[in-house]
């Protein structure tokens, strides 16, 4: 369970400010008249005390209240350049930011939940007792902003007025973090206090990059206080560790949904995109995938873009599932982003007229960014995440140094995208009819399959497996990635799974509006399907077809082949969609290779899940019942047809 407001609030303890009069005295000592007047409009005592205590703890020279006015935005950009956190590039509005080469992803080994004695957290997470966290924060954050400017911004994680949006304060000494927040989140200075009153809560984030030296990285930490919904980050600069509005607050939103949402609310690691269908309709799809596994590409495959990373979902009064994006921008991985697979994103990245913060890519002598897989000629030399670079360079272990880090990023506003939908700002959300789950699965599952019912759909999400990506420092191998949300689930996986079953099986959802739940996998390789090599069995752009089939499935316009793992498409339907959506031939031989069931591989995948979940506490029995049923069905198929079962053989059973 979530134990809210239990134990001392660390920043208030260390700051020692106990009343509004003391808080105002602090503000007057650190703010000029302009910024003092901005804070004086706030009346919420808890907000004022939180801010004042953060100031006392961090000891900045001055405090800047960011209202997101043009003048404030320009101040932040210029401060980032002045501090050297970013550097201007020749294309107007483009800048480059470099993290330390040892900090190119989330520092999962130094990220902890602050817990009270006897309080449980996810078995996949690190935890630290509150008393130890107090000592760590006191030691590392006291005075950390000396000789710096503290920037305070007031944001909404979701459209103003949405029932599942979350107000959040970002307090940082990093102008780069503030600059990123302005692109990725809705600065709601004018509405913030009203929204806090309406929703009854807010999140707080306190960060400082410190001196930004490699020798300080062992002392870098990200602490998340679930009881007081406050994050602390220090001695780090990578946005996944520092822009605590993002994955730090996503964790709190997950907690809120699980323990306070009454099985009618979810907070997910999902894109939101709209697909054009028959008669001009738009069908909205959300999809989960671990970071670095194609969420942005899949989101951009839609006709109407809302978001590429996070989704807040709820059951509306009309019996529909609705979704909003807590963000309003993209912090996207650029490796393999190219004109062929991502034309709309390339339009933003390569042409003037858009604000872009690049991170950890190579910049050539002409100031042009380059990255692995961009489909363009590579320069002979330049400057990248590890310093000066030239073709043929190797690291201390003799491995080639790539032109860009695999976790290199671009940060842009969603409004820059050619397929941006204004529905992104609709507080009523978008009606969600399809939900997908995917990972980097090279050898097991077909490209798309639909669940038989909501319980089977929850199990698809619970059983994502994926090759590790560069988003987490030190992560390797193929591993489980439940719902692609597991790194951000603070409580027990059993509690989270129970809410998933209850949400998607909720009788409040109208039967004719119940979402199709499905698996996606466009990482199958030739070598896993009777060919040779690790190249993809298909192309990135094929995802338009898989989404198109699910769109039709949601409206009852296609039938399917039943299998133990769910429903797979029929060849004729896919052949027609390949021609219609991407003007591509789709031979039946390829269909057979992609959609044959490799029974032993799937059974091994099921056994992996049964064994792993068997070690967790309070996992709902429904998970094991579904997996056992699927496993028995696969054994029966193997007995009849052998270890590889082709779609035509499955059809013969129906006939």
C-alpha cells in the first residue's frame, strides 16, 4: 500500500521554515521585485513552505520564477548558453547539450525510493530508508546551488482541466532542464494554484547538477519520496535523471492511479496516436514499449499525433476509455531516425523553423548534427558525447566509438510535428479503442496479435520481453519488461497487475467501446524465421499496416485466425492493407514466416513469466490461469502439427 504523508518531509525538515511569514522573508532575500510579486500571488501555504524550504536547503544566490512569458523563455535559453549547458548551432533555434560520457542514460543503480520502515516497494526497484535519505540529502544538497540561480516553474502533466492531470513544480539550477521543461510540459503558472485546489495534490521536484564533474557521478542520486510526492536529484545532468517532471513524476502518477484511482485510472508508459479509418473516422490507439523500442516511431506512424511516451487513462462517465498525454513534446531517441522511416520527424530535425535541443549527437565542423542510422553521409570528424571524434576511433577496450551515443536524443515541442493533433490539449482526452504492448523480441512472437478478452490483454502487457537498450546505464541482455512500465512502478507488481485486471475488465466500460488489446512486434529477424542474419524480417514502416489491421479489428471489419495466444490476421486482409497504406507488395511466403507459431519459443517465454512471477508476492491467480491455458493450447498444436505451426494449419482447424 501507499502510505501518504507518513514520516518527515525531508526538504521541510532541512529547511526549517514553518510558516508563511518566514517563507515570505526567505523570498524577499532571494528575489527581486518582479519575481517576488510573482510568488506573492500564491496563497497555498503548503506550496509556499515547500518552495521556501528548498531555497534554504539549496542556498542559491537568486531565485527566478518562470511564468513562460517570451522574456522568461529567452532568459532561460541565454542562461543555458552562458553556463555552457547548451551551445548554439547554425540552424536558428537549434542547440546541442552534452552529458558526461559516463552518464548517457538513467542511473538505475543510483535511483531509490525513499521508504518508511516495513514499507514495501516493487521487487524490481532500489529503496532507501527515510532516515538514511535525510542524511544523504542533507550531506549532498545543502548549499548545492551556491553561486547559482534557482529556477522555479509550475507545470501541468496533462491538459488543464483534465480529470487525471497532475500539477508539478520543477525546481532546478539547470537552465537546460528548465529549457527542456518548457518544450515538454505545459507551464501553467496562471492556473497552477487553481488546478492544485481542484485536484487536491501536486508533485515537487528539486534538482541540481552540482559542479557537473565525472568524479561526482558516484555521488549522483535520484531519490523519490512516495509519501510526500517529492523527488530529489543531484550531481547529474542526463534529462532522464534530472527532468524529474518526466519519469520521476510518472512514478508518482502510477502510485496515484493504483492506490487512489479506484480501478478507473491508469498511468502508463504509452504513446497516443490516431489512425484514419473508413468514412473519415479517427481511431485512437495507445501503446506501451520499453524506452528505445520504437514508441516514437509507432506514434509517428499514426495520422494524428498526441504523444510518444506517456499516457494518463481513465474510464469516462460515458463508458469509454479516455487518454491524455501528460507531456506536450518529445524527448526522443534519434538513432535510426531517417527519411525513409521517419519523414515527419526528419522534417523538424533538418529544416529551419523549429526549436530543437539535441543531446549527445556528433556535431561536424559546419555545426550540423549527425547520428547513427540517419541514412546520410557521415563526416570524417567532429565532436560528440565523448569529445573529439574521427572515423575509425576506438575506445580503451578497442571497440569502435560510434558517431553518436545509442541514447542520443532530440527534444522538440509536439506542435512542430506535421501530424500533430489539437486533440492533445482536449481535457476530455481521446477515446481509446486499441491498446498495444511491444518490445524488442527478435525470435518469438508474430508482428501483431489481438487478445481474446481483457484478461488475456492484461497478460500480454504483463509478459513483454525485450532486449536491453541504451536508455539505462549498464543494462544488458534480454529481460522481462512488464507493461514497459516496470521501472516506474513504485509499489508491488501484484497491486499494479490487480488494478490492470480490474480496470480493463471494469463493467463501467461499454461493451461496444471496450478497447482491443494486442501485442506488437516488429523486431522479428530473418535468422529467427528460417533465414540468416539479424536484419529485420520486414521494415519499420510496416507498423502502419499492423496498426491499420487493429483499427479495423476495433470496428469489427476484419475476422481473424484464433490461436492459443490470441487472434492473428488473415493474409488477404494484410495484403490489401499493405497496398492501401504503404503501397507495398506483401507476398504470402513472408506472411507465413512472420505469423507461423514457433511453439517451443513461445512456451519458453511463458515458462519464463510463470517462474518469475511465481517469486513475487500477491500476483493475481488470473495471470497464471491465462498462461497455463495458453501453454496447454500450444502443446496441443505441437502434438498435431509439430514445433512450427503455419497459419494455413490453424485455418484447417477452423474448417
